[in-house]
């Protein structure tokens, strides 16, 4: 009987450990979202510049853009009342003049380095992790700022409502979505609303531009020019870039 209990206990531990990226609707005692993003490190990571030329990125064998699903559905979170946010400036219509190229480069490198190479429905978790590693956001800020964590589109919904706080707290600014995917700045965080460009009607999609024609989250894929070239689709795409905030 004791052996059976021990076996069941070990099996339970194995199952729990295998769900490292599972979302949860609960917060821990520190106010963090349990299981939200992969806990690679709590400190911001700066990836040193390579001593040689960057390796050539081959277009990965992934499903066509818009066919992968985004964050796994989870129960809705009950967020605390939102604090008073700063006044919202007008939306940047081009790449902001205080675009922070150094932070953007670190964000792109982190997103590329920690991508698992294929789409598994965890785009938001992987982009969130890259943001944390770069120092764009602290883990506790997802909770304290009231940013939705159930679906990729939740980030854009929050950011578009609170552009002042987006800039002052996360040092990010929204820019006009370009008609050419090639015009996306390096390190741009691109969020597709639910159902836009063929992405999940339940979750949307989020990714980071890491190379001239490559965007990464949990997987990587070439930029979807057909989508950016459509005014109707472009209206459902939000783009945010790091800024110095000066």
C-alpha cells in the first residue's frame, strides 16, 4: 500500500512538472500569475554581441502565417481594480523619435534565443518571457498594472487603453502599423487581434520582430506581408516599440 501511494505521489509530481507552461487563473502569495511565463530567470538578460557574424536564419518549417493557434484558453482572471493611470499622449504615427534601439536589439535577441522553434499555442508566454528577460516589464507588473494574461490580444487591449502607462511604466510606445511588414522596426512587438490574419479567434497572436523577415514567439515565421498590405487587416494589428521615455 505504501509503495502504491509513493508511486502515485511521484507520478503526480512528474505530471505537474511537465505542465511548466500551463496558464492558471490563480495568483501566488506575491501577486504573481502562477504559471504565466516560463521562469527562465528573474533578472534581465543581456546577450553579448557575437564575436563573429550573426548566423544565417533559415526560414523554419512552420505552418503558414495565421494557421497556428495562440495562447491556450484558460479561465478568465479576476484582476484587482486598476490604479489611476497617467494621461495618454497622442499615438505615435511613425517610429517614435525616442525609439530605444539598444533595448529593441536585446528584446529581439531574447525572443529569438528562447523561441522553442515551433508553434505550440504559447506565443504570449514566450513573448512575455522575452519582455521580462530584457527588462521591459517586471513579473509583478502584469498583476499590478492589470494587464490581461489569458490571451495575446489582451496585451493590446490593455496597451491601447493605457498608452500613457505603457510609455511611463514599460517604456513602450504604440506606432502606426506599417503597410509594409519590412518597415516594422527591429524589436517591435506585434499583436494581432482575435481572428485577424487567420490567427486564433479566441486568443489572437503576438510576436517580436527579430530579423528583417522573421518574427518569433514560441515559434518563428516570415512576416505576413499580405496581411499588412490590407487596410482592413492592418486595423486589427497593433505595434509597440521600446522607447527611452525621456
